[in-house]
């Protein structure tokens, strides 16, 4: 690999349940202005390519939004492309940017993602729009919703492995606690496992505090070759170099029923992880990865993820999490940003926000209360639907 991308700069807005002061263009401009300040760039004139990440024309109330945002950011006449892949959209955008730089198609690329899926629409409408990401002919029209699909998977995991609600309640408690150390997080909370178990039932076994947030927000990351970064970003030489070293993607059936009888875990996530590990030369992920941002759309999903990513054997994710293995002071800290449960989840920005957290951790620039000591390799895990598309991206500090 001749042109392994480096992270030049990052920027994001505060994630919020509602940003009545801003439309989607304002949010994107806010994130990119933060990136310019971070990279000490005067403007975007030297950037050679744009790549826009958002899931829904409906949430954002605009068709061909990519052209509007590209113009808003002053990137014309450079080329651009939009990437969409459900919850995996931001991670797929980064993977696509990786390929652009590896191929030599460009030497620098601005990856920016956004979504307004907070209170600008009702939760009922939001659930209907998300349901459109399922199979319209076979699932949505008979009332299928993602909360129900995820709940069915967790029931299968509980029945096979003895996983308990207290195990995934630990995820809900820990990630919202971590969000208290992230000034851009949407909803930090100091809650207990009993609080989670006492919250309103949504789809058994999941309760309200097991569910991630609907959010407005934007995030941006500038990737380039090392030569471009040295030439254009004064900040680049002042930091440890963070390379975007590996990426993996896996897929699975759209319909959960087509996976029967193996409903406990995400096969596509395992496939994506193995591809990324092979590219990065990782043979022992628990000990060769220092920090990870995992896709916690529901608290139990993190239990499934630590198993599919090979951090712990299948069936032991619940007890490992409850024992603190993945806490800030644990063996492998995960979701130091607060995750989707605490930081928030504007869909098109989510995978990019995960990568930003990993970059901050590898630079040593996260809030000291959540900074992982001596972090040199970080992983992001993002997926669409019920892991119909899964993406694992790996970043490394080299100095």
C-alpha cells in the first residue's frame, strides 16, 4: 500500500436532540470550520476531493444534498460523491475515501457527514423512516421495526448463552457516564443498572435506557497522503502521525428470518473485522488494539460486537462487559466518547464521529478523564440495519 492515508484534521458539532438554531447546511459548515481550525488550514482551496455522508433525503428534507453542501463549503469545482449505507454510512464514506487515496485518484479528500434525525421529526415518523431501511415488501408493511429485530436477536443470545439484562444495562450506564467527559456529547447521564432495568419497556428485553439517541449533528475529517499533509497543514508536523491503516467490510441477509437459526450474533461484523485485521497484521485484537468505538445502537449490541470482533469468545461478552473489561480503566476501553447511547447518533455523521474519537485518543488530545494512556491503535465498528452491512476501520499512531 503506497498511499496509506493520514488524518490531517477533524471537526464536529455538538450532537443534540434538536438544533433549532441551525439547518443542515449550518451544521456542516460548523463542523468544517472546526476542522480548519484544528488543522490550521486557512481554507479548503488545496483540498482535491469531497465525499459526503448522509443516510436520508427525508430526514434532511432535501434531494441531492451533496451538491448543496459541496457548494456551501466552497469546494466547487472539485469532484464529489455521496455515500449512503444506513447506519454504516459514515464508516463506508471513510472506506471509500481510503480507496480514493490508495488509488491515487486524489491526494486529499474531505469526508463530511451530517443528519437531522432529532426532534425536527416526531419519534413515530423517525421510526417509520428507519423502517424503510428494512425490506419494504417483506418486513416494513407487516410492522417490522429495527427495535423488534434487535430485541429478537438479544433474546436468542440470552437463551443460548445465559446473557442477562444486567449485563447490557452495564453498557447503558457506562457509555452515558463516559459521555460526561465529552463536551460535544448529547446526553451524558449518571444512572445505575437499577435505573436502566426500571425504565419503560420498549421491546422486551430492551428498555428505554437501552436505546440510543435520535440526533442532529455533523462531523468532518480530512484525509490525505503524508506529502500533502506536510505541504499544506502546519498542525500536522506538531502531532504524532495517525494513519488510516486498514478497512474491512462484510454483508449479511437483509431479513433477519433468513439467518435462522443463528440469530445471536452479526456474521457480517466478524467478516469485516477479519478483513481489517488481516490488512493491519492483527492476530490478537484484544491485546493489539488499545481503544475502540463500537456501534451501540442498543446496549446489547455492544455485547454482540465484542464477540464478533474477536475481543472475547462467543457467549462471554455479557460477563466480560459486566466485569469491567471494556470500561475506561479496563483492558480495552470502548466507547470512550459515550457511543451512540451517550454521544448521540446523527446517522451520516456517526461513523465519522467514531473515527474522530479514535484520532483524538491516538493524538493524546481527548479529555484527560477519558484519555486512554499510551493508545497507539484504535478501531471503529459501524453497521447498517441489523449488521446487513458492517464496516471495521483501523487507525494507528506512528511516531
